[in-house]
């Protein structure tokens, strides 16, 4: 499965990008780094600059139809920048419109809120997003990982880097089941 990993040009929490990316690779998937701009993404370790990663595709040019799922890493600045880009918000919404699985960790649900896809959904996040999720019509829960099936697709969310092991295991399981379902229907 081709899996889009969507980040802003800077501000992504490195461990929330690299651990799910490696987990996807280890499971035989093809992770693809998508951003708002071509070039490189500057990752961070909390507030300190970390490594850079090459962008494979831009959100404005990428086709949702070429992916089987979407992973949204966190970092405070990352989703805040993503939610200001119209093409990126449309790209995210396209996964929900097409019934494709989405996984988001930490602050990443800010992008989901902007795409207006949390209404009626249950999700978790970094605790400071609780009010934002509620105001957007979602229900916030304090769980290590949450799978929500109350919508057009499956949504996997986690709170923070400490939840990465459970997040990776869960999103890979959910994405594999979605891929099996698509293959059986096709």
C-alpha cells in the first residue's frame, strides 16, 4: 500500500514521522512524504531542529486515489501550518471522502478540524486540543490509541510520542484490514 505521510515544510515532530514511517516500511508498505512545498521538510525534536527529509510529492499535485491511507504526524507547528494551506486541507478531506483510513497523532487533529472531518467522531490527541475537537463537533477521549468507525472511514488517533508503539501497531492493522476489504470488493 502507498501511504501518504503529510507534513508541513517545518515543524513536524521527528519521532512522530520516523517511527510510523519505519513501521510502514517494515510492514512492506510504501511511505511517501507529501508536503505543501517541494524540497525538504525540517523536522524538530520538540523545539530543537532535527533532521531534514526529502519531499516526494506536494499536496497540491498528489492524487488521493494513488494512496491507500494517510498518516498525519504531529508537532505543534506542523498541523498549524498545514491547516492554512487550502490544497493540503482538500487533500486530507479527500481521504475521508474516499473512505480511506487515516491515522493522526499528537497535534495532528488540528488539520482534521480544519478539513471539517471530526464532527461525530471520537478521537484522542495531545490534551490541549480537547476543546478544539469538541468545538468542531468531535468527542475527545484520553486513550493511548483510539479507533473511530463513526464515519466514512476508519480514523486512528493517539496522544503523544509515548503512544507511538501502540499507534504504529494499530494503524498498520487498520490499514491492512482496509486494504483487504478494498481488494475483496474490487
